[in-house]
C-alpha cells in the first residue's frame, strides 16, 4: 500500500511538474488563460468579483512561475573564479609515501582533482564514482585525490575500505586547498590538457556529469 | 517492526484526513448533521493517528532502532537523549512528521472548542483543515516517508543530527515554536474558507477566527525571535537577522497575520471590511505554505535549507492549488461578505487601521519581491545575485517607522468620527513625549536620522500605549474615589489589578504593543550603534577594545562524546570590572567547518559579544562586538508573548478574579468597550 503511494508520489514529483522554463511557462500560460476566461464568463452572469479574480491572477501567476523556475538552479553551486584560468600548481606527496606529484608536469592529458576528507560524508557517496570513472578512462586522463585536513592513518583505513586506484596526495597545511579556494569538501576541478581549469563541481560528483565534462577532452 | 507500525498510523491518518475532508465539505454543502458528526470523528481520528505516528518515531529514536531509515540518518549512540529527541525535527522527513503532529493537535483542539458553534460554516472549516492534513499525510506516506526501512545491513550507529541543531538549547525550542505558528495558520484559514463558502462572517465566527489567529501569531512572533536569538548566540557573526530567504519566509505570514489581527477588529466594531479581513487570513496561510516550500524545496540557499530533496515540486503543486483555490473562492464569494458598515471618517481609529493594513501589505510585497528576485534574475539573465541587507533595510525601515508611528496614532483616536479638539487632546501630549525622546537621544549622541526618528516614534507610541493600557484603571480609580473609596495614587494602585483584568483582552493587546515597541527600540539601536573589531592575540597578550582591555589567557581543547570544543579563555577588564569569557569553536565529526559558540555578556545597556575566528594553543583571533540594547529585543518578545497569552485567557477564568460588586458597577466596562 505505502509502496503504491510512494510510486504515485514519485510520479507526481517527477512527471507532474515541468521544471524547465518553457514547460513551466506553457502550463502556467494555459492555466492563467483558462482561469482568466472562465472569470470573464462567470462575470457575465454577475457572479464574480473581477478585481479579485484578475488581481489574484496577477499576483499568483508570476509567483508560481518564478518558484517553478527556481528548480533549474542549484543555489549551492557557486561558480569558481578559477574556471578558465590556469590551474594553480602544486607539488604534493602521496599520503603513503612515494614520489611527489607536480601538477604542471602532468600536462598533455586532462586531469581531475578531487578535494576530499575521511570525515566528510558526501565524499563516501562520490568516491566509487571517481574510482569507476578513473578506471574507465585509465591512460586517457589523470585523477588526483587531494586529502584535506586529515591524517595518513585514517586515509589508509578509509581507502582500504572504499578502494583506491589513483594517487591520493596529502595537502599539508591546506596550501593546495587555499590556492584553489576550496570552500568545503568534496570539490572537484576539471583541468584540460593545457593545464586550464574548465569546470568545478561543488559537492559530490555523479558519473554522468563527470563523463560529460571529460569526454570532449579525452582522445578516443 | 516499528517502521511498519509508524507507516500504519501515517496511512490511517491519510485515510481519516481524506475521508474527513470529503465529509466536511459534503456536510457544509448539504447541511447534513450526520455528515458533520462524521467529519468531526474523522478529524479526531486524524489527530490520534498523527500523535501515534510521532510516538512511534520518538520511541524508535530513543531506542536507537537503526532499522528505521530516518533513525539511521539522524540518530547516533553518542548523542545525549535530549538531542536524540530533537532529531525528530532535525531532518526533512521527521520535521514533516512533527508538522503532522502539530496539525493534528490544532485540528483536534479547534474541532473540540469550536465544533458546536456555527453549524453552517464549521463543516467547511473542518473540511479545509483536513484537506490540508491530507496533503501533509500524502507527503508522509510518499515522498517524505520517515518510516522506510534502512538499507540492509542495518547500520550499528548513525551520524547524529545536523551539528547546527546540536549546539544550543534554543534549537530545542525554536523549531517547534515556529511550527506552532506556521501550522496554526491552517485554523483561521479554514474558518475564513468556511465564511466564504457560507457567504457570511459574523461575530460568532470572528471570535474564534481572531483567537486562533492570535495563537499562531503569538507562536510565530516568539518563534521568529527565538530564531534570531539562536543565530545571535550560535552563528558568531554578531547579528540576529540577515534577511535570509527563510527568515523572510517566516516574516511574510507574520506581517499579513498582524494586519489581519487588526483588520478583524473592523468587522467586529463597524461591520466593515469583512472581505478584506478574510483575504488577509487566507494570505497568511498561503504564505506559510510558501515558507514551507522555501525551506524544503532546495531552491533557496540558506542556513535553514534542509538537504536537497524531491518534495519541492510536490509542495509547489500544493501551493499552486491552494493559491488558485483561494483566489477563485475569494472572487466568487467575496461580494457576499460585504457588511452593512463602512469606514466613513478619515480621522478615526478605523482609518488608522486601514492605513496600518496598507503598510503591512506593502511591506509584505517588498519582502516577497526581494526574496524571489534572485530566482527571477537567475532564470532570465543567468546571473547569480543576492538581494542583500541594503535593499531590505532601505525599503523596510521607512515602512516600519511609519507603522510604529501609526501604533501611536491608532489607539489615540476614537472609533467613528473624531472631533478636532478630541484629536488634539489625545494626540498632542504623547507627541510631545515623542519629540522629547528624539531630543534626548540626539543629546545622548545618536545622529543616524532613521534611528532617531524610530526612537522618537517609539516614545510617542509608547506614551499612547501606556496611557491606553491604564485608562481603565484611571477611570475606575476616579469612580471609586467619587464613591468614597481611597483616592490618589494609593487608590489608583488598589484598583489596578482588577481594572486591568476586567478588560484583559484589551490590556493584553497593549502589553503586546509595549513589547513590540521595546523590540523595535532594541533593533533600531543595536543595528545603528554597534561597534566591533577583529583582534589577534598571542597567548598572554592584551589589546584594547573600546574601553575594555582584552587578554588571551590560554586555549583548552575538550573532547565530548559528540563533539570537540576548542575554547579560548580570555579576560576582559573594564575599569575595576574583570570578566572571564570563554568563546569556543565546536567541531563535529560530521561537519568539516567548525561551529562558533560565542560568549555573550548581557547587561541592560549593551552586550559584549566575543566570537572565535581561529584558535591554536599559542594564538587566537576573535571578533568582538559591543552592541547596545540587544536584550530589549528578547525581553520585548517575552512581553509580547505574555500579552498574547493574557489576551487568550478565557473570560470565565478572569471572571472569578474580577467578580466584585464595585467592578461590576464601574465605568470600566464602558471604557473597555470604547
């Protein structure tokens, strides 16, 4: 029973409301037209207060339209001023030792730089996505995790559980995070093969958006 | 197991609400006594189901039953019990469940108290309440289901609720109070819809309408202020109001409800403006739905936003239906309501009320436009912008000052026609008080014109409020002196409690006015004359701030079960006064950014407010503020809350207190009825 209701609700939420601008304007236009005309019709029979009718439409219609349009935007998406600019260089050591990685030496392939931490909950949801996409684009794109305000022991345990596959660099003193203007983790930057930032994800990435950003840059 | 039980009660509530809505409207249309009886039974059944569903959820939370997904999301073995309890409304699904509980409480109370009156309009009202209830039960049964099972394997522990909610005891009080205000608007909405359907609005409907409106208005006032107080005590930026979209969302229904409370006196007194009153009542409810949408849709970014969820479109559909329903109903039925009376005199209390209403509506539109404008700009021009404090302050301050001025003018004028001489004798003395107040604050060093004007108006309105509040006392003291009782000041104080109690609703109203005036004084002063500085101190170092000497003694790091506190112990010296303050930062495992825990030292004159920006064992950076009269805001709100409560006390409870032959024969009743 509740499953059935959940399904109805899902249908209402997903299909019931056209969330793109033209769809919303279309539905709203028709609704306003029908209500407006029926008001005129009723007024012929002296049943309706036309001032309230049209005054109400004049207030309600734009309000609903504006709110519906709001679904197009993610208020949490803050555009980075770094998009279109050269990626700040860093020279960071992997948390488990090994040779330091200098970003400016990695040109020629697009790079994905993911800022994360073990104490961050959304990082857990996006990590499998990053690992899978990194595996799929192995050899065609570089993936770097930059671990923000964390300890090597915890990172090792976390990666042991969640799986790794690409270098995880320790950002001692948060220097890289500051250079990139990281506001909170996770944040993910896409850098093209010339070292220019082309996109920034705030919050967890999903596979489709990540591939959409990367595929034009990856040589097939 | 608990999950299924909870689901059962939610579905029972949905069935009862839907059946009751249909039965209520049916009984309204057909005037069927049986239908009316069943509508009430369904109303009680709905309330019972919501109560039980909440009991089940609280039980699941307290027993840490992580097989319920909501408990797995917000529960944590490490959280203290009261925080576990707060988790009921700390996240989206639980907050809607709690919403259902409050709606259930209101519906049951209003059905019980007013169900026997107005058999021609109340079925419509109950039907409307239950239609709203149907929507919220639908949310609970579908898109915001709190009782879904947790993913297998069942987790052994959860992350705990949002850290912002764990940081201060006010978070236990602020959301429920605000919900009581928000949800309560459903009751006057139903009564208004009933009045429109039945085509009549008489005293017997106006009384419950005003009472319920006042109940939610009171909770809304206190809830909004508690939110400001929480922001002030926790967020650490030294302010209490930021014109954040969700703050605005709570202000909007407050503005229209304030207007409606005043408007509702006009049909009561003069038989005028019934349609307008109902319009404001309907608008107040619709704005609460708008507020719900703003908080829960993820369309607005704010400290209040719940996590991104897909119930936004569902709430928007409900909002659109409610808006269209209200507009169509108003347009079709408003002409039936117009009463016999009219506002005739331009200089009278009713025209002051009308002007007050226009200003409140203008302010509502101002805030509404400012809040939704960023959405509009982004949709059509693709730019992200936020309409900040300058817009709101520029627009709201003049309207607010005008309203404050009217708060003095309105009560000073009599109902009906006022003679020029009467107006002069009533208005001129308080006006002098206002001018003197303005002169005093200028002499005291205040220069910012709007704050001087606001304080002058506050003096004027305050003088009128106090005079009107005690007018019955003066009248009765005179009468009792004339009858041979004690005269003079002693006599005045002797009759005061009874005289105030005899007209307790009126007294309550003026107490509310006094509280609001105190709040405005606090807001005007603290926003215009706050001083602040950022200090960076090494361990043992001292620096001056205003006439204080601020020293950093040491840093302490305390690990608690659910958080780590980084505390900066500091000494603040002013003359011979030495004070130890310990502002802190709290770090929660779930959240990267630490949350402030400023130390606020309150005195009647000003607050000293110290907030940590960063802290390590050897150095601290603090933001330190001296803010005048902030405490007036919280006290004013408490006074307004007390006044509201006094107004709501049933007359029969007051009667025992008042019953005395001297009072019965006194002119108090006459004055009170003026």
